[in-house]
């Protein structure tokens, strides 16, 4: 399989997994599962799954800056994001989470512009505003923009993920993606 098709397949699998995850997570939260427990165990099992892969990677010495950057990235992308996701999911619908999560791309573009100096085109800016407006409109079920508190938590999660996406690219200038 050529790299382009592999990437597309991985993107499709990621999108389907994330969407199904919202539905399954919402069902678990509706059954009374505590959002903090859910956030903890999702990170815990991810670490158990990824740790063997990490340990097989090339070992190298990390500077204090490396440890700080990786700690910030880990706390934000694994801890804060999961807490915002599961509390937000508890307070809104799974479909709102799926729709509002699409603005992660918009936040990533903004943070990449600010942190990495990546270019913004006028078409991209207009597309970003249309995306944001569409996500708000759909989450209001066609009755205008009607955000619930859970929706705001999901938007905060999207902003944090947008930041961590740009920040991880900055870290990958010094480390392999397997480390980051």
C-alpha cells in the first residue's frame, strides 16, 4: 500500500474510532460512570498499551527542557483533554461532541500560525469561520447557536488539542514522533 493510501486509511480509522468512542463513552457516562475515573482509566490503559512501544524506541538523554516540554504535552493532551472531554460529554450529547470536535482543526491552524509561523490564507480564514459557525449551528439543532455548558467544555478541549498539536510539532523538531 502506498504511503498516501496508508495515511488516508489511518485517518479514516482514527475518525471512526473517535466517533464510536464518543457514543460508547456517552453510554458509559449515562450508566453512572464517574468522568474523572473514566479520564484516569483511559490514560492508564493507553500508557499500558504504548509503554512497550516507547521502550523499544531509541534511548537518548533528555534535557530539562525536553522533560518539561514532554510533561506539559502529556498533562495537557492526556490529562486535561480527557477531563474536559468526559465532563463535557456528560453534560451534552455525543453528536454535539462529534460536531464541536471538528473545530480542533481550526484551533490547530491558529496555534500553528502563532507558534510555528505557518501561513494563513484568506480562503483558509474564511473556511475556518464557516467551520466554526457550522459546528455551532449544528450543535443548536438548527435553532440558532445554543451552547450548553458541556459544549463549552468540548470547545475548551478542542482549543487544548489544537495547542498540543502545534506544540508537539515543535517538539518533533528535536525528537522522533515515537517519543512525542
